[in-house]
């Protein structure tokens, strides 16, 4: 690694997990951080110094990172409230030169390193590969009426939202792969880097951009950039009645697929995680899915303690008494991502399994039924922690309670966590998950996730997918919680 630093005349290199579009889920083939460290999680960057490689991961990935990283990589385990870039800055000498790939960092993130010596790199020293594919846009909704002053939009979900177009030609996404210029007279979709670069370089007037979503390469080409937080980001967070209805239909089919996989598990023996994941994919396709929202998580026993486990092993077999956690979702013709997590047990559960499951269920029921009286996701997340923190010795709730959903399976706003974005008020039309969990890497993890929406100042669940009666210890539920539970199927 020291050879790379010398070649580019830098003292440090920031290695990102994203691609030139700054998407959350870039494929591993173009993920430089994965190439460097071997860690396959969706988020978390790395820093190369003269003598070490540091990988930064949040609580969802602590154990997974330990299991996956290459020899010599130091895993920095961020705790709740710790911010990745603050920890990165602590490792950098302000007199040293930090190399950053211009196409793989947002302008706002770049500016957060103000005071440090930065060298922008035109190529990625670790992995400069970019996937190409034939884009096949399809109309899902009518274009959104929006006529701002001259604006450049590079966030793919925002482009897809404004145009009403979807593209299902790549797995785990419905986004169209284009950047957009829009003003009160016209719209221009850029389908390649060359045409986009030429337009930005030649545009002489003021051009509105959101520094949080434009990469530093594009920003540097603009002669008169005007920073403004994206209006579209908030527009698309409040779903229309048409979008809500499309979501209801999508979740009805998602529920059928999950019910089917529950029956498959009950009626078959010697199933591996891989077997279950493959069957689940078939069930989603059977009910009309264009693709999965993300690669399904099928995690048996202690693998379920990894909040974003991604292996789906052929060698881990479900046996009597084993728990299996399934986190999954799909895209249908609307191009809106569904997301649900359920936990099943093969045979009879143990008392510990029942206690953990029921405690997580209590947290969901309480948060869901109090969500409409709490204004922000920050408050709902705080309520979840008041129930789950220190509830069962050795088990931890170490991630945010939920996230917005839409064209991308993770959107913000809304957000349910202890982050600042979660202090944004949850408004009518917003769609989000409530997904409390408890995890112990020596035993197992339980997460129960429902996707919800707010309408007429009330919160509703898109899914009525059942909870497992044999995993519920009713003696731990209050009479109010039992009453709430009756609103959902229990089998």
C-alpha cells in the first residue's frame, strides 16, 4: 500500500465504498473498499496510512467485518453516536496530504476536510472499474411537475422520481442511470460522462446543485455553482396517494412470498441458507417481482446476530430448534422497494429464543402504536432503546430503528435513529420501516421489521405478515400489547 501512496505523492488515501453516482449499494465489482479490505457490507470506508489500513464500520457490521477482512486490516468499530469522518480525521496529520478520488466523494464531504491538505485524484488507485449496461427505462408514473431555476441533479433516485422512469436491467435497483439538467423550460438527461462533462463545462449561468449529492469531479466543472439543499429529496419523501396504493399492492405480493418461504421452511428438512434464499427469489418472481430490493438476508442461528449478514451459506443447515432470520424485499412495476424482516424457528423454540423474540416484538408494538403521537424518528428510536437497552444480558440493539423507503430501499428523510436527520418531522405521506432488534453473536439475533406509512396523522403498516405464535411468550406481554398484537396475523 505504501507504493500507492508514493506513486500518487500522498500520505493517506481515502478508499470509498461507492461509485461515481454516490449510490448506497454499489456492486462489489466496482467497490474499491471491498477490493482493498475484503469487507462486503454496504457502507463503511477505509483509510490507507503509511503503515496501516483502517476500515470503519458501524454497529450493524462489527462482527461481519471481523469475519471478512483481509489480514492486516484494522477494524474501527464505530459506536452509536460516533461519526466515521470524525474518526478518520483523528488519524490524519493536518500537515500530511490526503488523497481523495474526485468522482467518489460528494462535494459536501470533501469540504468537511477543510483545513487538511487534499489532493483530488482523477482515477481510483484501488479500483477504477465502472460497470456498464444497456439501460432500458420504463414508465412507472407520470413525470413530476417541477420547474425550478437552472438545476443539476445527479442523485439517481431524484432523477428517477422526477422523470417517472424506472430501469430494472440491473439487480437490486429500479433507478435510471442518468444525471439531469432541469429548468422552467426543459429537461436534459445525460446518459454518458462525456456529454455531461461537456454541458457542465460550457454552462455559463448560475447552476443550482446540492453539495451532498454531487460528486467533487462534477462540481469542479461548474463555472457558477449555487448550493441549495435539494427540494426534490423532500418532495419524493412524501408519497402521493398513487404511490401509496402502488406500495400496498407491492407489499401484498411481498407478504405472499414470505408466507410461502415460511411454509417451505416448515415442510422441508436439511435446508441451507442458500437453499432458502434461492427459493425465496423464486417466490418473489412467482408473484411478479422485477428484481429483489437487495440481496436477501437468510441467517441461521449466530449468523442472525450479524444485522446485515450477506453470505447465505450452502454449508449452514437449518436444524430442529434453529432460528432463521429473513430480511428481504422486491421491486415490482412501480419501482418502489419493499422491505420486511421476519424470524422463524424450525421445530420447538428454547425459552431464550422466546424471551428475545417477545422482547423485540414488544418494542415493535410499542413504537408502532406510539409513532403517530411522536413527531420525529429520533423520538421513536429513543422509545425503542428505552425498551431494548439492557433488557436481556448479552443482547444489544446496535442500529437505528428504521429508515425511509421509496425508489431506494433506504431513503432519508424520514429516518429513525439518533442521527440529526432523524430530528426531521415525520409527515403525512412518508413511508418508513420500524425494525427493532436484539443480537448476541454467541447465540442469535432477532429483528422484526414492518414497513409503514403516515396518512391523516396516523401510522399504518403496509404488511400484515404474521408473527410466530410459538416464539411468543404471552406472559411477557401486557394486556395492551396483546390487544395491539391482534391487529396482525399470528400463526
